[in-house]
C-alpha cells in the first residue's frame, strides 16, 4: 500500500507509519484526522485552526469545523461540539447539493449535530437531523466504496449515519433497531478501505449487542476492538472499548490488570494529548 495521508487517515496504514507533514489545506485536514485518530487532540486542533486562517474553500473549512467537533465530542464535550458542527453546517448551508463534496460536508455537519444532540439528551432533534441526512444520501447517485479519497465523499457518510442511528436506537430503548443498524454498518465498513472505521463499527456492534442483552457477544466484540485499536494505535477507540468492557462487567484483562484501570490509564494519556475523556 502506498503510504499517503489519505491512506493513514482513511485507509489501512494508520498502525504502521508516522503521520506525514501537511503542505496545503487538504493535507492539513487529513493530518488532523490522522492525529485525532491517535488521540493527539491538541496537535490536531492546531492544524484545524491553521485551516481557519487559510484561504481554503467552504468545503474544507466545513470539514475542519466538523472534525474539531468530533474530537470534542469524543471527550464528552457535546455542547462545545455543537457550536463547531453548527458552524460547519452554516459554512456549506447554501452550497449546491449536486456537488458531492458539498453534500458530503453537509452530511458530516448534520450527522455531527445529531450525535451532539444525543449526548445532550435531545433525541427528537437527533432523529430529525438524521432524517435530513438520509434525504441527502437518498437523493445522490450511488457511490462505490473506491479508494480512500472516494471513501471520504461516498460510503463514509452512510457509515457515520448508521453509527448514529444505532446509537439513537440504544438511547431510546430500541435494541433491535440498534442491532439492525450496526449490522448494516458492518457491511459498509468491511467493504471500505478505512481500518479506523472498521474498528469503530465493531465497537458500535459491541454496544448494540450489550443493549440487546447479549453480554457475551458484546464482550467478545469489544475485546477484539481493544486489541485492534491497540495494534493500530487508535487510543480513543482503545479507551472506549475498555470503558465498554468495564461497563458490562468484564473485569480482568490479564494478570494484575483490569479494564477499569486500563481505561483510567488511557484516559490520562489522552488528557495529556489534549483530550478530556470521561
């Protein structure tokens, strides 16, 4: 596999290679996405702020705001994330949805706002926002998974929509729908190039299994997430898997270790990198 920033951010190269430097707004955004995947939130935020100060177009400025929101949301800062997602939506709010990049940026902003509302207990608002995303996705031409760049503007959007749909179903006590959306997400993720998205999708599946009462499956899947995320150096996903495993009552990791302690340690590392995991 050629080692490029798209491959590190949205491909299968995240675990094996250092994050490359950026030389323009496009690669700066890819670098910020890659840094966030490894939990280097403060450095990623610096890259995203540099994009705000550049002359990049509305699509990249919108994606930068959505990415900043995603990193804040991962640390539980849903109110602050909503400000950035709202800005992302405003930036591309009048753009031509016939342009696949404009449509992608708007879907990212709307999906992010839906996730922000989930974290704030505003389930009806989240559902309405996801409905707007579904309409945009349904109106476009079918987009193949393709390579990393095609993935950014195509199936990645469907996958993120499925994630938040599954999470909304969990929050609103509909485990059957959560499992259904998680399974559909799995099909999309397996067909795509992004290692990080495959790991995240497995985590969503584990959470959906837990919500449906299948604690054994949830534990097995979350354990696979923890291992894969550690290998791929995706610390936020490793932390989330540890939190889930502890939450469903899987205590032991190995000799002298447990999931609660591991989650605490990982949370401290992420806090040092600019996150505020809870």
